[in-house]
C-alpha cells in the first residue's frame, strides 16, 4: 500500500470516528434535570429549625449543577401521581444523606420507595432512568430492595476521611470501569471520602437478604471499631448507584469542626462522581413540558444560610 493510500485511509477512518462520536453526542440530553428528594426534620434536630418544613442541603444542588445539570426539588408527603409525573419529567433522582427515619409516614423513605419502584419499571421498559443514593440514600436503596427489612448494622465512621479499598472486579463496574487511572489512584491512596454515618451495610447482611444477586459492591472500608462496611455499590441491571460517603462535602461544606477533605485531589474525586451521575442522566430523554419547566426549578426557592445552627452551609426549606 502506497504512502498516499495509507494517508487517505487514515483520514477516512478519522472522519468516520469523528462522525460516530458526533452521532452519539447528538443523541444525548445536554440539558439534564435531576430531582433531589427533600426530607423531614427529626425530633433530635436543632430547635432553631422549623419543624413545619422539609429541607434539601444546598451542597447536593451545587454538586449536580457543577457537573452540568439543573435541579428540581422533589417534595415529600405527596400523591402517587405527583411522583409519577416528576419521574416522567426529570432525567434522574438523587437520594441525599441526612438523619431521618425510614418509618415516618409520608416522609423521605416513603417518597423514596415510590421513586425507586418507578425507576425500576422505567428501566425494565427500556426507559433509561438513573438514581444515586448518598449516605442515608445509599442505605435507603438496599432497605427498599429488601422489601423494607431493616438490615443496617450499627457502625461508627463519623467525621472521617478515608481512602477506598477496591475489591476484585471493581473495574468492570459501570461506576469505576471508565474512571481515569489518576482518580483510582487518589481514591486508593488518599483520605478523600468524607464519612458521616452511624449505620452501614455489610457483606454478611447483603448475603443474608440475598441482595448480592441484584447488587454488586466495588469498595469497602472499616469503621472506627474495625467493622468492614460496603462503601460503593451499583445495581447489576439498572443504572442505580450508592455511595456511603459524601462527595458533595469535599467542595461545598466548610464547617471547621468537620473533617471535610478540601485538597485539590479531593475536589477532583468529588467532580468525578458528580460528572459520572450527570452523564448517566444525559442518557435519559425525559423532558418537562416547555410551559411548566421553570415552575419546577429550585431557582424559584430561596436558599438560607444555616451554618450557624446545622452541619450544612446552606439549605433550601419547603413548607409541609
């Protein structure tokens, strides 16, 4: 083959590859909107908080916005039709961390269950719809998957920044399969995952409830007493993911008495998880009716400074 022929073939292959990528990118939704579930306050909450409201910590909103998504608050204590409509409009759901209970009627867990069941049905029908659970949201995913059987172990990994211990097969997962090698290196060696939990999921209770058939875990950690707990997992068939730690805190929470890792490496890790989930949401073709979209956005709700009486720099509050 002559040099000129090889050159022409190379150019043709290059143009084909560029065209393929352009075709794939043109099918993505580059205006993703993600629903973030609000939650009720609990009895132990600071008395300065209004018990007549639900809330969303602003760090979760910024976490998604920083990766190129917009946010819709998903309210608690609403009708089945409300959640069905919301799920048909947004491109994914984030179940945030917090400190509420799973047995409160009309609360966070009940709303989360409705959204989880809707997500399963949509994905089974070929309608791509991702969910990300963080900390309490991570725990809620497996609680719902076990038909509301309380299976969390008591553990103490609070105010700790930890690396991750990757398990065999972790890099065949969707969550980590395409992660850059430097991100994996940071996660493996550096104290960059912010842990603030008193309950956890273990391999033993996953196996006991037969959750290991539908869920796979990629990393573990040990709590302050040496108990091994699962720190990342994903559903084997659906785009549903869980992180026991808080990537949003690395960038957006600044309490001096909390161990929030703020190094450049910690920020990169936070951005990796935000970008991963928003890119999953880009695969969803859901859209709001044009005349209604702006009415749902979180922009219409004021954000409050709350660092003087909560663990969050800012919160959104919604009347119950």
